[in-house]
């Protein structure tokens, strides 16, 4: 079982008081209609953005998911090349399926966000550079030939869907944002705030390994202060053994497990408080 979870209804978020969604409307593309991609599509649409949702199976296959999320069904090329910001909500191993010619057509001013993760031992062929230690998103940037911002990879879908809080709320969950373009990072951080979470600058793209699976920043639902400490305290040599522990413990959970169960496991492995 991989770190993922069942989606909860948007009503659970609204019942607890949605934060304000006042911000300039953006045209956002999302490639990937799984749990994270579809949740982001719905949440960003609720905040007034125009969202185009695509997956590798084509427009008709993604249409039911897009309709449910209140997004526009489209194809991958349209999501990549006709939007102001595009979120790659697919595992890193599937980045190789994106046509290079299409990626080359992404406008220079489009912000590309990598929300994916890489897990060793996945069914597809291993990514040699990542296995050798290259940060996941550095490999993505090289593969698509474009700078990327690393964000939205550290939160489970159910947390994204149900744990948003107003900016003044105590214990508001924070998401790290890494990248080399300061303007693009500010835009992504503003979107995160708009969605009901704090955003924490996590340094350059080269430093984005600090928020990869197996680090204390990933799938632990920390507030901003705790997240900053988690990013600073990450140690590369601990990533593989701790990720193995997390995956092993998740494998023993029942089918009824929730995102809170997964968060507790991640916190426990990293020695974090189990609040």
C-alpha cells in the first residue's frame, strides 16, 4: 500500500469554515486525475480559478472526474500549453510518458509545479538518476526541459480536502515550496494560502529532497514552525530506511485506514508528536 488515502467530501471542509478565496483568478491546468489531482481541481475551482483537468487516457476518460470536480476536461497538451500554471499531479515515473515535443511547447511564462513523488521499487523501470541521489524534481525539470516548483507532494488527499483552515487558525497545516524562481514560488505559496494552508519556503530545487517521501516533512501534517524544523532536520542517509519503515507499517493497516492513520505512522517513524 502506497501513501494515499480515500477522498472525503468537500462539505467536511466547508462545515469548519472555509478561508477566503479572494485572489486574482488564474487559468490552471492539472495533469493527473488521481486523488491529489482531482482534489486540487475541485478545491482550486471552489476558489474561483478556471481549472482544466487531463490524464493520459484522454478527454472522454477524464470527463466524469472533471465534471465531479467542477473542472473542464481536456487533453494533456491543452493542460500544459494553454494555462498560466500547470500542476503535474502524477508519479515521477510517469513523467517519462509526457511527450517531449508537447513539453517543449509550454509557454515560457507558465509556472510548472511538480506535485509527484518517486518510490523505489515501483512497477515501472527505475529512474537511474533518482536512484543515484538526484532530487526528484531536479530530474523532472531536466526531463521536461523546464524549471519547476516543488509543491503539493507532502500532503495526503484527504488532508488536502478536509483540513484547510483560515489564516488565523492555530495549528494550520503547512506545505513546503521549493524552487529557483522566486516569483513563481510566491505565486504557488499564495495559492496554498488561498486553499487554507500555510506555505513555507523550502529553498532551491536542489534542496527539494528535504520534502521527499521518507523525510519528516512528508505526510506528517505539521504546522509552519514544526515544518521548518522538519526541513532543517532532514538527513539524506535516513530517507531510505525510514521510508521502508513507513511503507511496511502502512502495509499492515486495514482497508478502512484513513489519512490520519498514515500521518500517525509517518510521525511515529520520525519521532514527531502524535497529536
